[in-house]
């Protein structure tokens, strides 16, 4: 019986992008196991998450500080992200999923630090039997900055959209029925997300609010609040922190538009989710976002306040005049499903 180990240690932060990736892909990999009597699945999980994927699989408690495990225990090992701190012994086949090399774009990282991180990932690439990336953009960056032999498989497998528009919704406690309509950003509040450029929209649309939902413990969140005060729009800005899946669904369903001016993404899962709800999405043209947004998203060519406001105003008019655009957004988003992703990962498993 082939023994497959799947590292989902990042479930220690289940509401993060990597946590959601581990959660939804793990469930679908179990569901699609082509022969449970033949393929034995073991998930590496934080102790608190033992049992999360049901009783038909095995579990091993893991933490970020673990190191190499004894050889021969597993036939194949899937590392679900490139920054994993531990790998199997050399006789175990390794599949490495690379989400992004976004650190290369970080101005706060020195050249030496970037080179060190690249070297660490290169060693894992050299060790891997096969590679996967979550977007064609990430695959192109990997080939540009890392040595990937032609003989080593590199598969592009898009993420799935994790929230079903017809599923459960829960109105967040920070939103009342009498509140004004709102625009939505969803993601960790971090400088790379570039959310502060959205504040001029509140000056241009004083009857609307902007909800920035996501982990707001970074100092950048304070910067945004300070900028909102300077612009006189702090009463229109709401930063509630992380929200549940059911609250996310409600926010997607009730927002007027989804705004995502991010500077660097490996994929951009909230974009696909918002499109499933047939919402107009406004994105940067950077990294993977045009790949995910497709031809019917709207794109900011400039983050200058006047340009950004004009792009948004014209895009909203276009969206409401084009009666089929919402359907086209949903059709495009339907390309990104965990069912399709897991099917492709199983194909990689079987080939390896």
C-alpha cells in the first residue's frame, strides 16, 4: 500500500491563505482518493486539528520546528508550501508546491536576505521529484529565478474558490441593516496589499463605506487608520479583523464592489470568490491578478487618487450597463474549484 504524507501544518492559522489552502485541498484529496484500500493518506496537522479530515485517514502531529523524519516511513510526501521547515529523508519522493516568490519584490528585504531565501527554496527544488505552482505567473517566476531541470515536472494547478455563493451566510455583528452600502477588501492588512490607496474612493463616494476585512495586527493597519483621519474619511472606514467563512460569504454577497489593489500575489483567492458572487472586481495588473481576474475584471493602471477614482467610476458604469458581465465573471471564476485542483494533484501523485 503506497503511503502518502500531506503536510498541512499551516492549519495552525486556519484563516490565513495557506491555512485555507490546506483545509480545502485536504478535504477534497480525501474525497477523491481513487482507491482508499490502496492509497494510505497521512496528514501532518497541528495537534488541535487532529481529525479535521475525517476518520478515513491517519494523522501525525507536526509543528513548524520539526526536522527530517526517519527514512522509509512514507513513499511520497507533499509539502504544501515552499517555506516548510522540515522535509522527509532522501529516499522519499517529494512533491513541492510553490505559491509565490513575492519576497523578491519586498523593499524591506536586503539583497542578501533575498538571496538566502532563494537558496533555501532552491535546495528544496533540487530535492523534489515534482513541482507544482498555483498560477502560471508563479511558474514563470520560478523558472526565471530558480534552476528547474527540463526533466523535472512543473505543473500549474490553480487554487479553488473556497466559498459557495449558495452556502451558509452570517451577517457580521459589525454590520447593521441600517448601515450605508459598502465596498469590500478582504485579506491580511499588510503593505503588499496596498489597501491604503483605496481611501480616496471614500472622499469621492461619501455615502459609502469601505470594509477592510482581515488580520489587522500589522503596523500597516495603524497607518491606514491615520491616513483615513487625515483625509477625513475615518467614519467611513471599517477594519473588523478576521471574519469567519460564513461572514465572508455575507460580505461578498452584499458588497457593491470588491477592491483588491495588491502589489504581489501568488494567486489571489478572494478575487475568484468575489467573482463567484458576480460582483464587479477592481484589481491591480500586477503578478497573478490578471490571470485570476480574466478579461471581465477591471484594472487599476495607476494608483494616483484621481486615476483610481475615475477607473472605479467608469468600471461601475460599465458593469451595470453590461447585463451579461456578472455572468461572465461567475463563469470565469468557476474555472477555479477545489474539485478540479484535487483531481490534478491526484494525477501528479499517481505519476510520481
